[in-house]
C-alpha cells in the first residue's frame, strides 16, 4: 500500500469549498420545494411512517413506553422535536430528509477531500446529491441514516494521524447513528477493524489498542441508555425484529416484505443460518455477488455513470493507501451486512458516494486528465465536461423519478377517509394492509393476517372477513396491493360477488381500492 502522504494532490481549495456550499444550499432549497408537492406518503417506503413512526412519536410526546422493535427511537425523537416547528409529523419528516440530503452532500465533500482531493470530493458530492434528490422529501429514516453513518468517518479520517479526540468523537457519533438504525453498527465494526488491523495513523500496536478502547467506550456509553431501556421493556438490550427480517428473507415465500411472526423458532442469527445452512449460503452468495451489485448499479449509479465505475474501482485498487483501504473496508462491512436482508435501494443510500467515487476517481485520474487535456479559455480539465454530462443525465433520471413519486401519491385517500369518517364513530376500527387509511380517517387500523409461511398461501377471503370481525373492525379495505400479495383474496375484487354482509361504500378504480362496511345481514 502507498504511504498516506501520497493520498491526495493539494490544490487551492477555497473555490471548491464555496462551490460545495452553494450546491448543498441549492439541493436543500430544491428538496424543500419538491416536498411542497408531496402531500401524502406513498404506499411503499412511507408505510412505516404511518404504521410505526407516528404512533411512537405520539408515545414519546405523551410519555408512554416506546414499543417499536425494528429500530431504536432516535428518528422518532427527532421527528417529535422538529414537529414543534411544523404543522404535523409528516411535514416534520419531510423537513428532516431535506436537510439530511444537503448535509450529507457537505459531509461527502469534507470526507473525500480529506482522503482524495477537492475535485473528486466536489464532483462526488454533486453527483450523489442529484442522485438522492428522489429521496430528499420522503418521510423515512433512510437519508438521516446515511448522513449519520458518514459523520463518524469524518472524525475518524479528520487527520492522517489518529488521536484520542477523534476516536472519542467517532465513537460518540457512531453511537448516535445506532440510536436511529441498528444496521449502522457496521460503522462501529468497520472503524474498530481499521483501528486495530489497518493502522491508518502508522502508530504502535499498543497505541492502536488504546485508541480502540477509547472508541469502544465512547460508543458503548452513547448507546447504553437505549440498551437499558430495551432491556427493561423487551427483556434484552439487543431485542428487536432484525433476526425475523433476516429469517423472512431466506425462508418466507414473499421474502422479507413480511416479518416472521414471533412464533417462528428463530432467536438468533445462528438459528436462522442453522435452519438450512445450504440455502442461506447459496442465497447470500447470489445476493452479494450478483443480484445486489446489479441492482445497485441500475438504481444507484444509472447511465452513463456506471460506464466509468468499473475502471475507476480497478484504478483505485491499484493505488490504495491505508486510509483509502480503511474507507473501502468500512463500506464493505456495511454492504455485506445488508446482504442478509432483501434488496431495497433505500437501505443502500449510505453507499451511493462510494459508487460515484469510483466514477470520479477514474475521470480525474492523472492519466485520464493528461490524455484529455484542458478546455481552451476556461483553463479547466476536460474531465469536468464528462462530470457535467453525467450530472445532466442523472438529473434527468432523478426528475423522472420525482415526477413518478409525486404523481403516484395516493391523494384519493383524503376522499376515502372523508367517506369513512361520515359513517364511523371514534371507537370503530379499519381492517387494512396499509396504515394510511386509518391514519387519515382517524381510526385504529389493524391487519392480523398470518405472515407464517405455512399459513400465508392458504388464507382466503373468508379468513379476511372472519379476522376483521374478530378484532371488531367496521370497515374492510381491499386493493390491487392486497390482491398481488394474497391472490386468494381475489373474490373481494368484485363488489357484485361478495358476501351479503359487505356493503361497498367507496371505490377508486385506478388502484381498484374498495372499502366495504361490515354489516349484520341475514343470510
């Protein structure tokens, strides 16, 4: 590996710094403007917002216990705090995402500037922010989680030589990231590995161990309040549904779209793997070596950026310094960890800067810039023209994605909710797969259909109605979404062929959303 002193070329960076600030502010403004057109959460990513986050924000504000076990309460605490500045929780969540994408861009610039050079840092930050704009107005933890994974790296790579202060700061910020998403634990693992095994600061092993202890203590102290709360509430400091999601990915016929019910015999990662180790190994290897890279290239880089990424990665691997190797190793830990669950691009937002790093490292490599020459009159490398062309095409792609998201907003739910409110009392319940309906109708929403593999394919419309009656639901909602997941419910798609105790009160033809009121009628 190369010596750290040769990590980067030194430029007069003030112009790049100003450009980075301008692009970050512009991204924030654009994200806020787009958010004004996003009136209701979509039926995919933002389902968790209505189904879990809002409930937990209410619990926090009203002093009730936190009950959501898929992630710690960090995001909900922030939504609760920001909601005092906005009209509702949804706007608070959109505001968080808008600021997160801008701050993420700034953090990318600062991190890559410290390891590479200002040209690579600025171009990577710009391409990343443009690519992430479709996520910048979504009510989810995704962009905030990505931001919080990069901040510990900023401290860790702040100076070529590690120090007690930077290790403690990295530990604290890695702990804060853990408060928002469990999967950010890869940052802790990756930095610890880099401290002990890679020796980016060229210090003695004794000194590395001392720094590692400081880092571990800072991280542990930061997360310990949540560990204690989780222990008291759920019986274990590490209680959560992550194991069930992993199990679902490998064993459920619908993948980890559904989380295995508690009755399924998995209490640890070892249990999941040992249940069918051959299947787990085959699935995992196929995911991390083929399926996930293909999806990342298509969803993350897009055309034409991916044309340069492979060559950039090869060049980077031939010129690795210890700091560059540590950076790639940390992100590799994150990538391998996510291979345990199904691929959702939003889980991988933290890795987008690395993907574009491969592109910009190639474009601004000294051999490429020398071969391309400089622009006449502007005295700038032709490489900037390539970056600009990539940025324009990614901008076009992001624009189409944003349009698709905005146009697919289920605004018909406002009308649907009005119809239900007119026919309901506050104690009534809704039986629905998506929580949006109950949220806007102001009623409790439940969906106790079985997620167990042995029951999943056998449940039918009769089970659907019976379970609705069991929970005392007054309204049943069926749409193409339920039909795609439970084909056995197709009889509910035809209002003229349903049971007599179902009265159709609302329909939305584009999505085939049907609202039935459960009534008592003689057979």
